C-alpha cells in the first residue's frame, strides 16, 4: 500500500491505494510508519518525499474500515493511539526535511498529515478538506494544532466547522502550505526540492526544524537559549566546517550530512 524508493538521498514514499483515493487502512499505516522509521534509522536517507498515487493524495481514514454498523462501537481513540499519533510523531521528530507533494484531494487525516510535513507543495488542482465536520468527528493528526498555528483561529474554525474544500492557491496564500505548482510539474519540482535538501547540511537542517517547532511552546527568551545550545552543536559539525571552507574557497560545498 506504500511504494518506497531511495534515490539521491531522498526516500520517496508514495501512498498507493489509488482506487480508494489512498484512504488509510491499517496496512497502509504500517507500511508508511515503516518508511518513516527507516528514515530515522538509515543515514543514507537525508530527506523524505511523501506523495500519493493516482488522482488523490489521501482521503484520510478508510471509513469502510471504521464503520460502526459492522459490529459494536469502534474505539477511535485506540486507532489514533496506535496508528495516527505514532505516525505524526515520527514525521515531526525526524531531524531531516520532509517534503510533501499533494498531488490531488487531501481530506481528513490526509490533509492534516500534509500540514504536519516540513515543506508542502500542492498541485494547482489539489484541494484540502477538513472532512471530519461532515461525519461527527474532530480534526485529528494534529489538525487542531496545525490549523490555528498556521492560519489563526478564525480560518481554523471556518475550515474545521464547515468542512468546505479549500483550493491549493488559497491554501498557499493563507500559509497552510509552501507553494502551488502546476499539476504536470509537481512531481519533478517536489523531487528536485527534496534532492536539494538531501544534499544539504542534514544535521543543521534537522536542528533548524527542531528549533522552529520548539517555538510553539517556548517564550522568546527560552528560544534564545535553545538557539545558543543548538548553534553550539551545529558549530562542531563537519558540514559547518565544509560550508565555511567552501564559501571562503569560492566553491560548491560537499555536505556529508554530519
Ligand atoms: C473512500 C474514502 C474514505 C473509504 C473516498 N474511505 N473510501 C481517524 C481515526 C479513526 C477513524 C476516523 O477517522 C480518522 C481520521 C479521518 O481521516 S476522518 C475523515 C475521513 N475521510 C473522509 O470523511 C473523506 C471522505 N471522502 C470524501 O469526502 C470524498 O471522497 C473526497 C472529498 C475525499 C473526494 O471526493 P471525490 O473527488 O468526489 O471522490 P469520490 O467521493 O467519488 O471518491 C472516490 C472513491 O474513493 C469512491 O469509491 P467508489 O468505489 O465509489 O469509486 C469513494 O467511496 C472512495 N473514498 N474517500 N475516506
């Protein structure tokens, strides 16, 4: 249910249940989690590119798999605990860039997973839907955190309470995603960006990600101290030495990711 390919330091993970718009069942969850676990463990992976096969990015939870009519109540808290939350934590805690290429509709958890990635590009035809509102659920996969942080409470509530689709252009204008790309150019552009990040100073980029995420719960002063600590660490990295040397020697740096 997930295609996985490593090339040029980029681990490309492609959600692959196209006839269901890549809706999440348990098998797809486990495969995607395995991909992100590999990204954590394998030093040859220096960036991740997440995308979907077919006309959709992901329609969120496969509702056929969580149908309350099929025998007894469904404990969705358990589903979140065992499947969604571990995935979201793996994405956010990975100290390497995660690029997301939203190739088509992203609904429910599908949308919020895209918002949790570090740099999200979307095809011009893509749209984002907080589908939870239409089935009596609450946004999950970090949506109730990501939405207000990215676009403020007014827009967060507008999206989450109405479930109205948001087009890619507006999503970019609002700051939910990084950029919109023409449909035909999306994969090439997203892969090129991921390769560029994968040839970068991985440790420094990973630490930068950590610092920016920490800002959500730190005061300005705490953040200054965190920056000092992280900069101290970065200053001892091989890639910093290489970056400075390359600059002074007027040549292209060759970062090793350490
Ligand atoms: C689907 C789905 C789908 C199954 C399209 N499931 N088949 C976490 C914890 C535990 C449980 C609950 O949830 C969560 C997190 C969540 O993600 S909750 C939100 C779940 N997602 C939704 O409610 C979205 C439901 N889908 C839609 O609203 C539409 O399909 C969207 C807006 C995504 C796309 O619309 P269209 O482009 O018009 O496509 P379509 O509706 O015709 O769908 C194509 C096929 O995919 C269709 O199957 P069929 O056999 O008729 O061709 C759909 O039934 C199937 N599909 N989403 N989530």
